[in-house]
């Protein structure tokens, strides 16, 4: 599967898994810039057919900015070698672990 097809499949999968929708043309709109949007989160997704992905702080900061402008928490997903990884800020991680300890429902 080429990278473009893999990327579209990743977006569809994430939208379905997290109860959201794919932001069509997310790279060419002035709003809803990240790839997938749920009621609580905004997902920026990357996929690679290689064994590594170089994560840049500028990508995380930009994804976080777009999520905050949309009133959502940022999630950054990377698919490598058939596995999916989620990157989030330590602050968001601490909120999620606190909610899990309290028995609260974790957001998508």
C-alpha cells in the first residue's frame, strides 16, 4: 500500500475508533487543520512505510495550536510497521491518568 492510501486508511480507522470524523482536505482549510475531529479531541495523524519517523516539536506545537483553536485536546498519532502510537503532552497524560484513577470516562 502506498503512503497516500495508508494515510487515508489511518484517518478513517482513527475516526471510526474514536467516534469522530475525518476532516476532508485538512491541509488546505484555514480551520479544522488536523486530520480527525471528535467531540473532545483533534487528531493529527502521520504514517510511514519506513522503520522510523522523525517527530519534530514544530509538528506537535502546530497540531496543539489547531486543536486549541478548535476547542479540543490534541492527539498526535503515528503509524509505523502496522502499529499505532499516540503522542500527547504530559499535562494531558496526567489528566487522563487522574480520570482513570477516579473511574471517570477517558475522552476519545
